[in-house]
C-alpha cells in the first residue's frame, strides 16, 4: 500500500517523459530507423551532447530518484545490478545484467535472490565497487531525509518495514547479506519473480560509505557509470557530465557512451525546446530532449517538412488513459450502467481530442498493447470506432433507465490531453447519443488528484491514467485491482475498491513465477477476467513524438521507456 502514493507521483511524471525515462517502441520517419539524422553514417566517439529539458533533474541522488529501468540521464552515472536492454522496440523491454553477471538466481520459491558482481568494476576514482557498497546504497535509501525512491524494498525485504536507514540504525538490514565482496543476497517476505526488474531501480546503485555526504551527496555522487558529475547547479537545472575514465565497455555492454561531454539544461518552456531542436543551430544541432513531446500543432508542422519529419522519434510507453468507475456510487453500482457507458464510447473522438491518431492509440484492454505486459487482445464491449449507442440504450433499459440518465464526469482542468476538458467533452458528446446526459466537473490539478485518489472523496465517474514501473503486468494490475492495496487513509489507486479473493490469489500466484514469459501470459488472462467486470473503460495509449537535433546519430527507443535512450546517442 505504501508504494501507491509514490507511484502516483511517478505516473504523473510519466506523462511528460517519465522522470528521466518514460515510454517505448521504435523510431522515426516512417519512423527514424534507429540510426538518427543523417542516415547510415557510423556513430563515433567525441563531441558534446546537449540535453534540453523542461523539468530539472532534481534530487540527483540514487536513493531519491524514482526511475524506470535506471532512468535516462541517471543511468549515465549510476549503474545498478540489472538494467533495461538498450535496444529498439520489444527487445528493449527485457531486463539484462548490469553490474551483476546475470539477472539474479532465485531460490526458496523466489523469496531469496543472489547476485554476483562482474570482476573489474570501478568507481570514478579507480577504487573497486563491492557488494557491500550496493547493500549500503540500498540501506541509505531508507533514510527519511533521502526519501522519494521506489518503495518496494520496504515492503519486500524481510524486517525492512520500519527500518530508518544507516544514519539512525548502523546495524543495517539483515535481509541483505554480502558473504564476500562480489556476492549479495536478498531475503524477501514473499515470492517475487519480478525482482530482476526491481533491481534496475537506482536504489541498487553502489555508494561507497566513506564518500557518503548525506543530503549533499547529490551534488557530487560517486559515478559507477560512463560519466561523472562535474557541475550540478540549482538542484539539477544545469548538469554537466564528463567521462569517467575508469569506466570500461569491457564490463558494460549496455551503454555506448559516445559523447565526451553531456550538457543538461532544464527549466525551459516546451515550445522553446521544440523550436530550438527544429532550428538546430549551433550547439542545438547536437541536442535532444528526454522529457518534451511534440504537441498536435507542432507535429502538424513537423510532418509537413521532410527534413524535420526524418528527425522525429516515435515511442510507446506502458501507459493507459481510462475512465474509472466507483461502484460504491450510484448508478455505477449497476454493472449494466458501466457496460452501457463502455459501449457508448466514441474512441475516434477521444483520440482526436488527445491530439489525433499520431499521438494516441485506441485501447480496449487495460494492459498496454505490448508483449512484455502480457497483452491479450480483447474487446468485451465492442463500441466500434464511433460508439454503439443502440447497445448502450438497450443495457440502460435493462438497468432500469429506459429514458436515459444523468451523470457527472470529473476531470482535470489542466490542458494535458489525457484527463483534460477536451477528453471529457468528447465523452460527453458520445454518451449523449446513448441518452446519457453528462455534466462535467472540472477540478484544478492538485485538487483533482487529491479528490479522485481519496476513498472518502472519490467520485463515481472520472478520468485517470496509469503507467508501469517496469514493462510487466504486475506493477500495472496489482496497484489498481489488488484489494490489499486499497488505501483508506491516503492516496488510493484501486479506484473500483475491488477486493476479489480470486484476483488477489492470482496476483500472488503470478508473482511466484520466475519465468517472465509465463507470467506475462497469466497477467494477460487476468486483465481480461477483470475487464469483464467493466470497472474501467480503457480509452487510449499515448504515443510519444520527439524531435532530435540534425547532428544526432544512433537513435534508440525501446518498449521500456518509449523515448530516446541517451546512453546510445552519438553526435557528428
């Protein structure tokens, strides 16, 4: 339960680029072929890569970052036990070894995970990286003053629920053992077959205890990756990274590390970022963004210019925009009403409101349409492209509303093309054809989030979203449909307040599987089973479109992040 409130903050960040990572699929103009602007020229080492971002890279401490697959900019400095595979499309949704020799060796029914570090690993100062450093790095992430990172370990590790970190409790966590300098063993409360995914989070970054400066560590964290921090101004607004000369590709086959220097400039308006990337003048010709998408108007302009179109990367992050029902509020306690609304939805108009088909894919499943999540195609309430008003009216009659009904749809006033007035209006127009009058209730951003995620204040009918911490059905379905994750006195994301024993038991059974392909199939089947209850109406999955400068080479966009992988980029 503790994890849900933190996930919400990460999910909010996902919409603008997943706090340093984000989204998924391949690249470019019919989409860029992965080699970047300039076609087939071979990428070379050297030069300076400029990163133009909207959001500052705040809290640049591995304990405090909430990332997917290790993040984008962070993964240049912080290596972890495992990481995401740095490859285009579906291949990039796999978890692979990073500091470790493999993705982990489970035992005792996946309640114990053992890792062995590669030989020859070094920090930026040339000292060796040890298993004790990884244990310490994890332990310091429990310190209240370094909060903000992924919360799973507090729930998963034996005896970790009340641990306060090494500054207050120097004894450390018995659940993490380091029998020698290259071995680390984790003891879990329950089977977790997806532990290798969790080991991609930055909390698994090694931190040498002697170099730990507490809350000031973010100013100069000790690098285990190909780059080290030489400048960190205004809490991540301006970061300059230069080569870590002790990093070696011999023990890191994931990061290409082509540029000599990386200059991250943040706090910029999104329109300014896209204008600068479009113009590609001076240093901006070798620039990218890790958090700024093209909007509908910008995309229309770019699409009309061949040279610009060739510099657009396309990605799909594991993310779903949907309507949520609260069955404890009438008339949504009646499954036929929920089904009627599902049939009445006009996804074509919703997608147009979200920016058009170039920026949104229609969704009829809660899980994203990617294999790694366990995507199983289904459309239990087929509305077609423009809605099935006749079927909706038939169901309303069966539900006791032969003359239709009036409902209130709560949405966010923010112009975000996901939970915003444009989407709400499209739904309002579609449901009117089925005899359902929709009153719109728009709330300001903070009030909206607090209202829809509070058990006592949750409306019956509202727009919301969900994104995954890693590309699997587990972190997608469990927080939304596991009854044990209902939070009554905090941020709650099980909006249907579903507490179905068979669903809970199946989640536990899948979590025991260490065969991730087998687990994916089970997640897909569970998605369909839950979908039959019409507790949500999936609307669309977002598509990310991002420009790169004209001198950028080797564009790689995976199904894990959906955005350009900065560790693969080269400049002319």
